[in-house]
C-alpha cells in the first residue's frame, strides 16, 4: 500500500515556483495560440528555471545566519 508523508515540511522558494509556473503557462498558451515555436520554447525554459529552484539552497529557511560584528 502507498504511504503518503503528510508532515509539514518547509518548502523554500514555493512562491517563486508557483509564479514561474503561472508565467510559463501563459507564455506556453500564447505560443500555442499564435503557433510560435519561440514562445513555446521560452515557456519550457521558464519551467526549467522553476525546476532548478529545487536545487538552490535557502538561507532564510534554514539555520539562522551568524552576524560577525566583531
């Protein structure tokens, strides 16, 4: 049986992932509507940018930064 993990985890950059997905969806649909391969290619690149955010480390969600004021 499939076990789903429903614990609350921090999801860094979630807002940016959603924004990039929305922009890519609009650009992709515009590319399909106008039959423009350049726009659909740009939409794919925007989706890959959102995917790459998964591998970017977040400093605001992890351990607090040490301020070296000394």
